[in-house]
C-alpha cells in the first residue's frame, strides 16, 4: 500500500511539473498594419524586446508571431525596386539597419514573421522580394484566426 501511495505521489508531482512547463510559455500575435517607421521601431521592435525580456526575467518564454499586411509590407522587403516604396527616402536610408534588427528578432527571439499572401498578390509585389525569415500566410485574417485559436494574445500596431 505504501508503494502505491508513493507511486501516486510521484505521478502527481510529475503531472504538476508538466502542467507548470505548459504555463510558462506566453504567446502573442501582432497585427502589424502601420506604414510608420517610428511606430515599427518603437512599438514592434522595441515592444518585442521589452516584452521578451520581461518574461525571460521571470523564467518564462514569449512566443511571438507578427502578421504583416496593410502598409507594413515595405519593412520586410529586401528589394524595393519597382515598387512605390523605392521613393521613400527615410525607408531607403534605414533599410540595412531594419533588415539587421528584424533579422535579429527572428533569429535571437524566434519571432515568426508572416506576410499576407493575398495582399502581396493584390499589391503586385514579388513574393521573392521579402527577407528569407519572412513566411507567407494565405491571408492576414486566416493568420490572426489561427493564432488566436491557438491561444495567442492579440496586439495591434496600426497608424
């Protein structure tokens, strides 16, 4: 009887460890539509770093997805030629720095960047013009629905 009670106690402890591991992963999906460079830098890049650091200091993990659509495509394109974005001097001047910073978020923080394929087609953008760390999602709504149904908290970064 004593061995059965010990076994039950061990199983209960193991179950608590498994449950607590599941609870330490926080999830967020950013709905990114802004075309404003300062908003992108402050609210997305700065926000992801601050939020991730907050959770890391509590020994928790932050799983981040970014759904890219609206006016935000231009920040994730390695090639702006033959687009209306090529004539935005502030963007062109910051292009190299942005690529490094966004790439760092992808690599160091494991941020998943998902661009709306329907918008890419609608705006006649070249899907191959995006950074290699950017993936396509059928459309922004599907990406947001899927993420929220998997328990991701919703944050919007619009104009």
